[in-house]
C-alpha cells in the first residue's frame, strides 16, 4: 500500500464518527430499497408537477474522463464531485437559499432538484425529499463502517451525497447533498446549456 492510500484510509477512519453523526441523523437508516426507482419513490407526487424550469435536457451518460472536469469546476468542487469528499457542515450558502428555482449539477449542469423538494433537515447540508425523475443514480457505499446509499448525477457521475430514509412526506427520503456539488438557478432565469 502506498503512503497516500494509507494516509487516506487513516483520515477516513479518524473522521468516520464525525461524518456519521453529521450527515446521518439516523445512523441506522440503512440503504433505501426504493430510492433508485422513480416510479416507486416519486409515486405520491406527479413528476411533471416538480418542474420549475422546462425539461428540455437529455440524461445521456457522458463519456468524459473525471480528470477532464478539473478545468471546469473549483478544486473544492472537484474533490466533492469526483473524489467523493464531503464539504464541512453548515458551509454551503445553498442552506439559506429559499427562492423558487432549480438545483443543477455543478459539473455538467444537469437539473437535479426542484426547489419545491428542498427542506430544512437540521443536518447542515442542503436536503431534498426527491430529485427530478431519472436525474440521479445510486450505488451502495460501504465506507465509514456502515452501509449507505450514495447518489450521483446520472449524466456526469459527479458525487452529490447520500440518501437516507428519515426524510419527510411524501417520500420519506432525505437526499443529503453537498452544496459544492450544486449550483442554483432561480425561477425566471434560463438554465445554462449542459456542459459536454
């Protein structure tokens, strides 16, 4: 094992208890069994009622190396999006964002969350009860000595955060997002063109 990998593992082990307490109000939340299925978890809400901006975007997966994003996002955003880092609690200006609009991936600009699904979770990270249909992918994350569900942008693969089962109605999910992984576009402003 090289020195960098060793130090990374030590850092994860040392930070583990803090991150567990911080991002997971319910550490035993486990892996949401239905979070990956739009038809299951979005059923209580009509999907077309979530859109604030008009949906004109394709979700075709980009064939772009992660390294290529370094020149398009800040160093801190790159760490979160493509190295799966977690930003410090209460550090995101998006926590206080309460205007109507759309939260987009900070890397490729794919619309991910409508403001109508954002809520105050008390965790210190922007939280949502549902993404826009088909806009996030999920995978099992076994880091930090527990099983969680990581979610990422369905188009560029940029890490967004983790989803927990302690959210509000109508879904019961809490998408705990890193603010550095998002940009906000207020209602009335045009969404930017997708990055390639």
